[in-house]
C-alpha cells in the first residue's frame, strides 16, 4: 500500500535512526515497509566427468535451511531470523522463508533436460496455505523477478514460486550479502 508525496512514492520512513514499519491514520493502515531480507550467499559449481566422454554440471546459489540436503549451500544464511513471510495472504500461523535459491543442471548426455531456475520456497503448517497475492515482484540484488512470471504451487507445508531461465541473481561470491526486497 504505497503513499506518495506529489508523484514520488514514499519508500522509507524514519524517526531519527529508528525505522518505522507501519503508518496508520486512525485505525486504517496507510503505509507498510516492504518485506526485505539480507541473504548471505553460498555458491557451488560442480562438474562431474563420467565414462564415455560424458559429464554433468550442477550449480547452486542462494539460501536454504536444508543444509544437510544441500550440503553445497551450508554456508548460506538469512537476516532477520526467523525469516517470516507475510507478504501474501495466508491461513494459520505466520509462514517463513524456507529457501530461496538458484539451481542449474546440464549434461552432455542425451535424454536429459537442462534446468535453469530460481525458486522461492515458503514453509507453513500442513493444513495451511499461502496465496499467490500480496506482492508484485521480488528484487534479488539488481535482478527483479515478477510474481506473475513465476509458476505458483501451493502444497502441503510448502508454497513455491519458480522462475525459469532467469539466470543466477545471487551471484557467485561465497559469503557475499544479497539484498532481497518484495514490493
């Protein structure tokens, strides 16, 4: 819910050094700070050579809580913690950002389909859901991903938005900070 001074949208409100998250006129909320996170990036690029001159390549970048499954992203982190996700309409308890990462897979072999995607995973209780609404885009570093361009899937315990063929918005620097902002 944007507010404007003339034609300029107000994106930040502070009193001294204190950031204001919401502004009300009476009981009506008229402004809310955009949902944002800082991801500490992890990056992995592994090529495996197989017999008969074939190979596979897997690239991962971004953030995950599944560091036991995605061991190559074990250095990733997010702030603030826990990363509550309330940009969309939801039922039940507050959902949270489970993982937000880039995945690429390619192979020299026949019969395999290359994958190049960014996925935003939101965790929630099993019989709850997160709607495909409430935000227009998410900017990761300098790359803007539009919600309308993503494939949306609301599953038990997980809601996922997937963007294909958008490249790696997280970068390749292990330990690098990447700003993420929902609008």
